[in-house]
C-alpha cells in the first residue's frame, strides 16, 4: 500500500501537483492528512466531527467519490485504488478550511490484478477491468473472528488456504457478541489499532488472491445495541467503506437476519448506504439462516446467500432469481458431509463457501476436497454452466453441446442426454481428484455408463475438449442465459396443498405441511419443494418456512409485528425437468 503525506501539497491554495508515487491499478494508495494543534483542539473526536472526502477523476473521465477516515491521534486518511492506468486528478472536500478545495494528481500504472469482482452472466462472477470480463471461480472459507485470532495462526491459515486455491474468506468486523472491546469499544470510538490489524489481514489475503467477504456485524441485535440510532450506524458504514472499499472485498451484511424483528429494515439501511457510498460497487448480500432472497426486492442486494441442508431451497431459487448464489455450507470438519454438500450445492447452481473449522487445522481432508472441486471447475467454462435436468442417476450442470458435469452421489448407472457430438469422458473421484478416462470417449446423443466402483460418490465429466479450446477467443458469454417464466396458474400446477387443512396456523405449535401430486407424469417422479411465508401488512418480508413434500413449518416470530395476521403461504414445486410451479394460500396466523 502506497502512503503519502499531503501536508506540503495541500498547504498551497489552488495548486495541483503530483503528490502520489506511481501506484499500480487496484492497489490501495493512502493520502494522509495531519491535524494541526488548533484543529485537534477544535475536534477532540475527529471520528465524529471531521468531514473529509475526495473526488477522483480517472484518465477516462470517470469519477469516484471516496470518504476519508480517522486513523488515531491527529491522522486522517483517504484510501483509494485507481482502476485505470494514467494520470488521476483529485479534489478534496472538508469542513476543515485548510483542506477544503485542495487538488492533487498522481499516476497509476498497469498491474496484473484482473479487476474488482462483479456479478456477471446472470448467475456467475467476473473480474471486470476496463470493461473486460475475466471469469472468477468463487470458493470460500469462513473465519468469523477474522480480526481477532492470533496473528501467527492467521498467517498460517492464509498460506494454507492460498495453496488450497480458496478465493474467498468471510469474516465479521465486530467482536463476537458478549465479548468486550474489539473494533468499537463504544459507539463513537473505533479502536484504530484493531482496524489497522484488520487492514493488514485483508491486504495479506488480497495479495494471495483471496477476496474478503466482510460482515459489519453478526446480526441486527448486536448492531443496534452498539449503535442505537441510524446516525451512528451510518457513520460506522461510512467508516468501513472508507477503510476497505479500495481493497478486494464483497459486503455480506450479517451472519443471519431472520430472527430479529427489524433485521430486514436494518439490512436495507446498511445496503442502501453501501450502494450510495461505495464508489466501486462491490457485490452486496448477507448471510442467512435460510436465504437472503426475501431481501431481493429492497434495491440493494445483488447476489444471494443461502444456508440450507436441503437441495430444494437453492435449486428452486436458482430458477427464481437472476443473480449469483453463494451457498454457506457445513464446516470442513466432517469431510464426507461437507463434500456431499459441496457437489450438491454446485448442481443447484451455487458457488460454495464452507462454514469454516478450527483455524489451526490448516490441511484438513475437507479443505483438500475443496481443492479437488476447484481443480475440476477451473478446467471448465464454469461461468456458463447452469443446472441441467436431462439426466437420470445423478444431478448435473452443463453448457449444452459443450460440457456436462454430473454428480452421482449414490453410485449406479447414469444416463445423460447430450447434443449429438463426439465427447471426451472422464470419471473423477471427488475425494482425492483421481481421474479415470474412458479411452474411446463417446459419440452420440445419450450417454450411459456407471462409475468405476460403488464405494463412494463420483463425478462424471463429458466434454468436447477440442471445441472448448476453440472457444477461448469467444466473448465472456457464448450464449444468453434465459430465465424461465414461473407457472402461477393454480389449475396448471400438478399438485395441491393438503396440509395445513385448517384455516389458521399457530406459532405455539409447529403446523405440519404436506402436498399431494394431482397429475402423475414422468416429470413429477422427482419433485423439489420450497415453502415461503409472508405477512405483507407488516412489511417484514418473506421467510423460508419449509422445504420438502412434508414436514413442520419453522415460522419465526419476526415474520409479523402484530397478531392475528394474514399469512400468505406460497409453495413452489419444481419437477424433474426443471419447470417451476407456484400456488398460494392464505392462513390466519396466531401466537
């Protein structure tokens, strides 16, 4: 990170001069301001009272407005990362007269960094630099106590995760609930030492090619306890943008939000503030008990995060929402459980982030199996793969006519309908990455086969490798991804809700739910189900309250603010061909 002291440059009114050493694109550069004795006396708490920001203009005349931040003592910083090579111009705005209106320039040089992350091609990710898109393969780990674990442990973990090819790590800025101190000992006093340590940790991860998915707080309750009013929360978000927007990050709101009555409102406040303040528009979402999809209409979220042991939720939501999905899975401690989640989540259309484990277990079997996954998909056109349904005996994603990846969780015969071409065929052991190639390959329109053995799950890769080589010169997307139109006519749905049969549901005892197939077809032989509930009058948003054909609803009290309430229950059913139907029924919800 380049640091420059701007005292002499800004002491000359109206004079613009080169004040920054040549800085590589997408590399943070710090412009440092020191308060005078008089200014420090007038502003004993600069975090609260000093206003400082700069507007940067690129060589292509794009503008970026970046807030500054207090970094302890009399030190103020504006941290900025140039996105284009060439000469940049900036102008400072401040409530300190000495800095107001001052200007400067610096030069940016080319770097090898491929650009900041952006959603791309509907459900996928790209690094974008000067409008050029380069595919990004998201594979994440979780370290919630990112700023707080011992530095020696952190350094070893970073080295291990980089070697294992992880590209993301998610963590929380604030100390875990119930622990004193941390980044903010009190609402109006950030601890600069904690934030400087977090700065260095994020930069260390970025240098290893790992983006940081940054969560401002564990949940809304923690945030509101520390920052009771919106002015304090907005100041906190502005501070985070000022310190970290110039780094390789995404924003992830909370670890969970559904159980707090004002979780949706708090995330909307935060999300809209990030959208307004972050000049780079880093991707924005949140963690969730189930899914962040209930927030999709609030005009700030641009990728989904979900946490579900059932495939129904992510598989159906992939058909409902035109944005990337990140799945939050189990810890890497149980390698078998994690691996099966990993490959099923991929077939649902998600990018994986595991739930972490003991950070001292640097080389667990689960982490090594993540590397196998990465190696498989780094050889594919993963940014164009979509869930594929013309398969029996497994679950698949495909770029039709180019490549098909099939996960066979329970080994046995598999049949895959493909476009009629010649294909290379290989079987991949997802435990260790061992590859068994079929020497003769395959030519035709319906591949049938079985894994090399039945002792564990397998991955089948059917690919036109020669054709893929020729696609390297194609633009980022070789063909459009078209979202399906959900069938919402009740009479056309091949199922109906048979439970709850009564007109009311009580939160006091979990209501049982069930469906009945009304038209048996080949397509309905395998169905997935997602149950959503909403009390529209109270504007708390929808909640995922069930998955599967039958079970008991899990309805959080936060779904409504007053009772009794009208609960709109929406059931989504997706058949074996990937077609999604929706039916709705209204119940009286009581406590």
